[in-house]
């Protein structure tokens, strides 16, 4: 596809062929190639981060997904660099084709992965073959294409002006690394908050194909045959058209995918600064469901069973000052406010958008008993771990950790020995701490939480509750009794009874795994 040059010396590498016929001075040509390296590197890193973020969002396991995506990509980049050696004689055309394919694959990868998640629902198991295989395939393909860029760009920059190999490598990698910095900062601070994952990936693909095509056709077009130029122009315009069409249809795609995930009864769907919040039902007699990042967190059909089991045993004792970590839906606060003698409740929720929705949505605020309208309730929008580091000592009679579970993205921190040590410091003498350990049957997680609480200086009483959710009641000093508050100021639970509590404790004890090490910030133990 490249027109012939002056004859090369026998056995000489391709870079010793005649210089490229440039429309600009060699110095300007080198600058344009390095600028192309910068843009392509930024786009490549955005593709990597987009795959990591989307896979972690869909599975909830950020550590595993980051490791899989990045390790596969780095491996594939090495293979791509080796494959690119065969393309050096057609470096300009090869680079243009690679950038067009990379823009198409990288730009559409988010939509493809989300489509599989929405229409197959097959991300739940630890080894769900189809979607995870697709994620690995995208990582492998994108890595191969990114890895092929540098050898071809090295060939192109040497054809502009011959330079010692060390200097050329230094220039290329400097531009590549600075471009990676730009892409790494643009993804979380610009693309993700302003455009979301799908549109952000499509825009990145468009920038990628324009940069690659303009560099080759504008700078090295004279070295290509007319047929090659026409082919590359058509290919780049086709990729750009596909990405533009996808961007136009992205809102319809999201609505269709959301319907596939949540059903046709989606009433509210918002993307806060922290997560996607979806409400279905809640009107015309249909029960309300709350989804956070695609997972059902609250169902009005049976949420009282869980929240009563979470709150009522911990309130069996002094309870005038209550701290709720998480619980932005307001349902734990609703149960706390049912107890006479509660003087103040502090809710520390990482997502203020969820709190606003819980306070203003008619169905959700009715479900939580308009808890956020109660003057005793104060809300702090903060990460629970960092807030506890500055919390007053011995300030709360009850601490309720209504957190999503240790297998979620923030689990290593919010279920660590250090976190429980901070929570213990906030407890007043005779206070109680209750921890939600996630869905069972996962006895290893439950008993790892139990071991971690022990390591933080707390005595524990594990038990199971609604839908086999694991809970642990803990206190400094003596082991806390698992019971319900009695007396004139104690509310009567709607579904919880002493018999159910005893059965939940016995069921948890039956799955006890002794000798598990505690989980810490530097050695999390919930990955199995």
C-alpha cells in the first residue's frame, strides 16, 4: 500500500529507507507525530479505565476486575508489539488501520458489556462465563492494538528524520506517558461525570479515529497510493459514522437496557456522584423497589424483616444517641425513631443524592416514615471511615453499620479491623454496635467479620435475619444479649420475635468457621 522509495541497502531495516515526503518541515512533522502519540495514549488509557470501571460496577468486585483487565491488557500489549514488527514496511497504513479498529472496539466496548449485563443478567456468579469472557476479549483486543502502536510510530518518526534509537524511544515514551496522564485524569474528572461511561467511551473513540486518520492521511498521505488513501478515508469515516450513530442512540439504548434490567416499571433513574439509583413501583399499589448500581437493595415487600432485625436488638439498652453509618434510604432511621427516648440520630451517608431522593420521593419517603423530616435526625455526607476518624469519643449509645457488604468495592475498608476500632472508640460505655455482613449463605464472610470485630476489642453475637442476611451484634466488654427491648417506650416489631432471633442465632452458629484471621486494611480477607 506504500509507494516505493529509494532502494534500501541489502539487509537494512525498513527505517533505513528514504525519508517520507512530508507536506511540512521535518521538525513540524516530528511534533505532529508526538502529538498523535499523546492523543492515542490518552485514548488508550481511557479504554482501560472504562473497562475497569464498568466491570467493577457490574460485578461489585473492583480488585479482581482491575487485576484481570490490566494484566490481560499488559500481556496483550507485549504480543501486539511483536505482531507490529511485520507491519513496519507499511507503517503508515498499518497505524491508520490499527487506530480505526481500536476506536471502533474501544468506543463500543462499554455498550457491548452493558448490553450483555442487561439482557443476560449473567454477572452474578464468580465465574459467569459469557460476560466475563467478553470482558477479557475486549481487554485482549484493545491491548493488542495499543501494543502495536509504538513500534509503528517509531518507524514513522524515524522516517521523518533519522535519530539515534535511544533518543527516539525517549521522545515517544515521554509523549505516551504524558498522554496517559491526560487520559487518566480526563476519565474520572471529565468524561465520567459529564457524559457517563457509554457516551464517554464513544467520544474517546471518535477522538481516537480522527487523530489517527488525520496523522496518517495528512502527514504521510503522499507515501500512500491513491487506492490506499481512499480505503483509509472510507474506513475512518465509517468508524466515525458508527460511533456518531451510537452516540445519537445511546439514550434509547440506556432506556431499553434499564427496562431489561429492572422491568418496565422504572419510575426514577438517576446517576448520583456515587452510584446509579433506580426506583421501581411505589405507585398504583405496586411495591417499591430500590436498586443501587443494578442490585436490589430494598424491596418494600420484606424490608421490615431486615431493618427490624438490624436495629431492634441493638436498641435493647441505652439508646438516646444513635449513629447510623450508611442507611441513606432512611429505613434504619425509621426503626430507630420508633423508640422512645431517642434524642438524636446522626446518619453518615456517602451518597447525598440517595439521601435527597429518600427525603423527597413520595413513595420512598413514605416507606421510611419521613425520617429525614424529624428534627432529631442530622445527616452528614461523608465516607464513614474518614468521618469516624474525627468523630467524638464515647458519643453514641448505638452504632448501626447499614453498609452494602464486604464483597462490594469499599468492603475492605468498611469491614476492616481499623474501621471497627474507630467505631468502638465512638461507643459510649455500655453501647452496642451492629454490623450487616451481606447476604448469606456465605459463612466465611460472616465469621470473618466476627473475627475482625473480636480483633478490634469487641465481643460478638452473630445471627441471621431476613433473606438469610448476616448480622453481628457487638459490644465492648461482655457479649451483648440478643433480644428485644421491652417496657413502655419499646415499639412492637411488625415481624421480628424472640423466637426468630434465637433461630437466626442458632443457624449462624451452625455454620461457624473457627480460627479465621481478621481482615485489615493491608490484608483484606473477604475475597474468597
